[in-house]
């Protein structure tokens, strides 16, 4: 029997296609079994590398192993599986459902090394390209050898029929969703697109897993634990820990009452839930209590905690670890050091080292979640199937960028309705994502876990927000000095790093100040955070902290006064949560909002839109404060703010659909019916999505970000290790160094990195490396990365 090679290890050991396809088939089937799609996984796993079963590929892979001049991907192996599955459709009874089912599986097979467009922007058909005989050199040989060596043709047909039936059941469910007629077609095909991503993800993960196991000569065993026992153990541990709480104070009693409501709600079935709790009410522990009990009750695979900023993640990760008895089961994933410049279709050893979100408890950032939802990188797509049968707790959900609300709404609907995923949306200022003022809102019932109780909410009324007036940045320090003189501790939150650095430099000449921003690495921020925490606890000297929005939410510190540069009212409310947080002051404390009139927010469009809406709300408030019970952060004020905000963005066509001006279409359209491409095409296939173009165009930020390892503390040693010869050849060692580097990285926009490159401030450790290192003189122990006249303002990954 002819042996066809799938992979060759460095020591010359060969893995043959039969073994690889069978292994991938098992893994893909396991990935989809909980959704009753195991036959789909089996089929796509068997077919994905059918094109390797030919002599041409054998010659190619041997030549590559021997170091001969070969071009990666020059011998195509993904088209054959696509052709085989379409031939199965032709041989058996064809209908709309079997056609869509076939195309979904064919797409996963053809895209397991990177996405392609079913219809590109010019109307070209991606399936036709893969079925063109001119592009199928050696197909008949590969097909013959596949059926001879891997699986009997009749057995494959039976598996194909079962797989089509499994997908057909999902298609029936998609059609039942209640959607307005004018958007039903787009939403239906958006759901189909999300389903395609699920199937593609299961195959990519299975393929990468088996490849990594072979190349590393070791099994990546899934966690060999009994999940039922694991959740039971965690629930018992958690309940024991919270039973030790002192529930004598009024605030602690109120916190426990809300926590009890979360526990009761954990017995409700899978769906989308909302947790609207006042700032300081103990949301992290209450939602963890809910999630652990819900996971135990409904046998969930994992809990995924999502935070908008690294500072919030860092602190909450420490809290979560204290209440989980097996903290080694927690995976933190928030650094993009590994795949800074990873190509969309490139499989390299670094990608094989990436976390695949298989741990029982995952703590990550909103950026990573959104990339898992929509990015075209195979590393992001790979994680997607891990979202099924999970609980996703999204903290500060109002942080989801407005431009992608349509995408976000349909994705969480897909996960909750069809993937047995429970979604928990958390915020003290809940956006109304079901509102008809948003195009393509959530159209399923969103339930409140904690019911509003005026008396309960009033317990947490500890601050009063006042407008301090308008001023240019140069005059702000004088206003702040007056406030500082009247308070023991003051937190000042700016919109931009350049503002916070200016104020820090001005005030630090007069008073002791601390500075925290995203231009400081995680380890640096932790140390400054501890200094502030200790200073606040001793309360013997004035504490002044100047920060960007990284200190705005989820930070367990309490100041006697907070000053917030004007932004969205949701940001102001979050900032107020850092003032008199635990009611340690008997009187209501002041939170001041100041309008910096000469700040340039053009690069921070979300903050600018929020600030503009707050200015309009402030105008209404000043005309009739009684309407808002003389509180600009009241429930009525929050509702009016979002009405103003959504009205503003509704005036911009397709804004919430992630509209791309350069392409004259939205990503939402590209991932649904792709109507713009359809108009210029004679396409005969049912899937129209431009997956590749949408995936490449999707960016949480307006620019791609890069990570740089900085010389702070142990970061200097890590930089030396990255420059050593050992990392060139020892991938295990490289992975260890990369893991250590996570706490010593700072994220940059390309134009910021370019400025540093122009100044020769950052460099590569190795000639062929894609990891950036920062020189010593460009990192300040007070304010972080030094960039004159350049701001570091972004959401963190």
C-alpha cells in the first residue's frame, strides 16, 4: 500500500495522511458532539487533507523537509475534499437543505488553513474556483487513494447523509427566529455565517491539535477531570468562602441580597441575561456565584469571564482565583505577543502554542472575545467552537464598540439560541441592546437576574456628580489643586494619555502623585496599584492618582473624590464607583465632571460620541433638573443618554453594522447576504458571504496593534532571554519566555511603533523574529513608554 505523508518531524519521523485524517476526524467530532453535530465533525475531519494523497504532495513535503527550495502551499491539498463532498451532493438526492449543508462543510474543508470568500467583492465565486478542473491537478489520483486508504466510499456516503441531517435540524431552528421582514434575510444568512464559523473552528482546532501532537511528539490531553465533580467542588468551596463574610453592615447585607438573587437565577435555563447592579455592589463575586452554580446545574464545559481593560482583568482575576479551589484550572488570555504579525493563512509553530480555550475557567479581554467572534485569523477562529456549551460573562458590556453592535447582537443570539451558551451582560449602566433604535437589535428575551429595588439601590448612593465647568487643559491643574486641598485622596481620570501625563508632570511638582495608564506594562501597573492601595489604607498622607480610563471601572479602590474628564455618562458613572466605594465616609462625596475644551478626540471616536451625547444630556439636565431628580446619573438620565447616543449614530447609515467606507459596504452585510456582491454575480451557490474580506477588515481598533516587551523590572531579563540563541531552536523554551513576557508588554498602534522604530527605540531580538523589544531609555518608571507628542489610547487586548 502506498503511504502518503501528512507531516515530517525534525527527527525524520513521518505522519501519514490516513492517521492524520482519522485523528482529526475524532477530534472534530468531539468538538461538535455536544451540539449533535458529531457526524459533521467526522466527515470534515476525514476529508480535510484528502488532497495530500498524491505523489506530487509526497515529493513536495520531502523536498521541504530536506531544505530544498519549495514555496509554501505550492501544492494545493484543500481543494480535493471540497470536490469530493460536492460530488456526494450530485450523487444523492439534492434539495435546498442538503445544498446549504454541503456548502457549509465544503467551506470548512476548503478554509481550514484560512478563510476564502464564497463571493468576493467583485462577485467571483470561491467555490467555483475550487471546483475548476484546472485547479485540481492530481484530483483523480488523490480521490482514488483516499477511498482506498482512508475510508470506503459507501461508508463516507452514509456519514455524509447523517451530517446533512444534523445541519438540517439547525437550519429549521434558524428559520423560526422572529425577525422583522425587512431584516429577516440578512439575519438568517448572518446566523448561517456564524454556523459556518463554528464548523470551521471545530476543524481548525482538531487539525492544529493533531499536528501539534505529532510535531511535539506528545499528546495534548484534554483536562482529565470529571466536570460534574469539578463544578460541585467549586460551588461548595465558594459557598464556604462567602459564608465567612461579615453581613452586619447595611452595604454588605445589600450585597448578599443581590448575590442570593444571582444564585436563584442560576437555576434558570440557558439564555441571555442582564446583571444591572449599582457600582460597588459586588458584581464580580455575585456573577461568579451565578456562573459556578449554573455550570453545575446545566453541565457547562467552561466559564469565560470577559473584561474591557487589562487593569479590570488583572484585579478581578485575583478575586476569582481566591474563590476557585483549583486555580491552576484558570487560563488568563490577554496578550497578543505570540502572533503579532501572524498571517491569516499561515500555520506556524507559534500558532500551535496558542491557547485554545479548553480550560474550565477562562479570563480574557473584550478584544480577545470580539476577535474570537469575527477576526479572520485562524488562531481566533480556532477558539470559537470552545464558546459552545459555555457561560460567557461580559463585564461592562457598554464597552462593546458601537460600530459592531449589529454583529455583536446577532452573535450572542446565535450562541445562546443554538449553541447552548449562556450569556450574561453586566453593567451599572446597561445599554438597551434590544432597542428598536438600533438596527438589528437582540430579538430574543433578555432577562434581568437582579430586579430593580429602589431601597436596595439607595444603599449604594454614596456620591453626587457635579459639573465643574469647561476649561482648556493648561488651566485644569489649577482647578485640581483647589479640589486636592479639600480632600484626603483624589482620583483624576483623563480621556487621553497625553492629558494624564501633562497633569501628572504639573501636579507632581507640588504634591505626591501616582500615574497609571495603558502605556505601562501589567507588572508596573500592579506595583503602582499596590502603592496606592497601601496609601489609601493608611490614610496619613494625601493620595493623588492621575490615570486614563484604565482606572475607570472594576478597580477596587476608594477615593474621597473623583474628577472625570467629560465622556459618555456611562463612563462618568463607572468613575464614580471609585469614590466612597464602601461607604467609608458618612457623607455623600463629590464626583466632578470637567469639560476639557481643547482636547482632540478624533482618534478616539467612541469617547467623542459619548462626550457629545453627555453634553446634550447636560443641557437637558440644566434646563430641568427635577426631571432627573436632580441627579444626572439617575435611571432616567441613563435612558435619555442612550436615546441621545443611539439617535446620533442612527443618523449615520449602517454605522452599527461596521460600515467600511472604502469598500462601500458593511462587515455585517459581508457576513450575511452580501447583497452588494450578489448584484454583480452569476453565482449559483447558496452561501454568499465574503468571509475572508470581512475577517481581514475586522479590527476592534481602527488600526492593528502591536505588542512590545518593555525593560521594566524582570522585563530586562526577559529581553535578554529573547535575544539568546536558545529561543531560535527550542520552541518549548520560546513558549516559556513568551508566557513570562505577558506581564511586561505594552500595546502600540502602528504609527506609534513606527515613531519608535524611526528613533531606533524598538528592535527585533532575532533577524526573522516578529516580537518587538523596547530600549531602556524609552521606558519611564513613573509614566511608562516615552513617546513625545504621541498618545497611547486604546482598548487593551
